[in-house]
DNA sequence: TAGTGCATGTAATGCGTTACATGATTTC
DNA sequence: GAAATCATGTAACGCATTACATGCACTA
C-alpha cells in the first residue's frame, strides 16, 4: 500500500471494474471531498498495481477509442482488506483558509470580522447544495458509501449552523439601511 | 501574500512580537489543526517578509544564545488586513484516511466495518482531550482566537457524537463474552 | 463544424515535510 | 552530567497538482 492513491484505486475497483478515466470521475464526485486524486497519480498507479498483480487490465475500446478496464484480483482484494484492517496512525489533515482568517479576525473591526463568519456560512451552504445534487443522482450506493455521503451532508450542515449561531451570539451586525 | 505561510506569520506577529521558534511553537498548539507550517517554511519566509518591509527583525539574544524577534510593520499590518478582506476562493481541503476507510468498508464483514467507526470515534476523543488541555492553559486569548478554539472543541465533539450515533443505529456489534 | 465529453498519458513545477546540523541554556 | 528545551537554519526528498499533448465520438 505504498502511496496515497493506492487505497482509492483498489477501493473503487472493489465496487466494480473501471477505467482510469472513470476512476478519476468517481473520485471527483465522491472521495475528493476528503481524499483527492489526480490523473498524474492514477495512471502511473494503475500500471504499478497491474505489475504487482493486485489488479488486471483488459482492453475494452469504445469503437476506435482506446479504453482499458481494470478489475481487482484476489490478491488485490486481500491488499484492500489488509489496508482496511491495518493499525497505525491515520492521517487526518485539514487545511482551512476560512478558519485561519477567523483566527486572525481580531485584526479587523468587529463588523468586518463578522463578515468572515458570513462568508464561511455561505461557503458551506454552497457545498451543501452540491452534496444534495450528488445525493439526488440516480443509482443505489453500497451502505457505507452512502453513510459517508450522509456524513458529508450532516457535517456541512453542522458547519453552516455553527456559523449561524456565532453570528447570532456576536450580535446582529449593524446592517446599514 | 504569495505563499501559504505568509498569512500565518503576519497573523501571529499581529498578536505580538515573536521569534521564528516561537512562531513554530504557537502554530503547533493553535493553527496546526487547520493550517500547518514547518521550520522549512517559516525561517525563509521571515527573511523574505523582512526584505519586503512587512516585518522587521531585531536581535534579542538570551545570553549567548542567538535569537531574533520579529514585529509587524505598518505595511505588514496593512498586508494582513488586505488578506483578511480579499475576495476569491478560499482553500478548504480535508485529507481524512479514516473516512476513506469507512467509505470502502463494504469490503469487510459488518463487525469489522463497525470497528472502523469505533476507531474514528476514539481518534476524535483523543483529539478532544488534547484540545481541552490547550484550553486549560493559562492566559487570555483574543476573542476570535478563542472562538476558533471553541470551534475545534465543538467540531471534535460533533465528530465523536456522529460516530456514536451511527454505531447505535447500525446495531450493537456482536461483542463476544 | 464547433464544442463538449470520453480516454490516456507525462513533464514540469511547486510545495511542504523530514531530517539533519549546530550550539547554548536550563532542569533533573 | 545527561536530557530536554531554546534557537536558527538548510538540503533532500517525496508527493501532488497543473498543464499540456493527443485523438476519437457524439451532439447541437
């Protein structure tokens, strides 16, 4: 499980055979919210994993358009399960520029500082809208895939709610007429 | 505001003069939860900012131990305020391996999948303990610095709570005697 | 026929961490 | 006298994104 993309590739292939392009597309509407991956990582990784026998590729062109479908091998499934069960510290990292601004908001007049909370609220409301769109997409998801989507929605709602509460608490900003 | 460390350095110096070492130490018990910074970024950045006139350094050795204190210049304060008010997309990125595992947990037997939720819960409970320690540290924080600490505690509690609820919902795991 | 989506791939770039080097001071 | 902490700094490395190159297929 050497690189950070390895689990995403193995995991998505555990849900069914896919091409590199489809892996990227799936990442973009699912894991990218908490685990991003780019073409520059995916394609080299697919070849590496094939070389190691964890996945196998099969040419499946659409007409004259080249396309290569990958599927998990039994060894690949074992590697995925081993990763899911492995011990050791899990990376959980956040990089949140909005929060950083709020952290330093004492450098601003009070109303401008509240504006930062307003902005944060708006950001999460926009994310929430996008998550609802994804949720409305047809097709069943496996239970835990769905659970993580629920998490995304609940978390995003919590963030927006938190901002709303703080805005309330810190006094209605002196809105001009 | 060219690099990612710039706002942290300017922001922390807006709270009072500090050395590079102290900036790193402050980051490690405050912003690192949502905005990390390493020596490899901080020291070069301090010199760059001094060259640009946004901060100024003053030698303030402790005995024979070299030490250089930096403080914000008026231009630096303006740059900080400009950044706080600037428009454009804010980076908000999450990298959460625990969530990634839960996302792919359908590959495991149900009880092992629940184990992943248990692990996530424990992780956030540990973070919460560390945040409470930081909270108990003596000294007043500026209002918005404190607000972000409150956010950290509330958010972490929410995460642990969410795990607890899902564990409840998905059935008590068949705990062996 | 022009634009968008499907499909694969890589080179360059930038960014940030890790690890190391050095040395003084305080604490046990 | 050893270990931890204060203090500054950089080189190497790895990782991930960005941008580009290429070409087919479908649709408006």
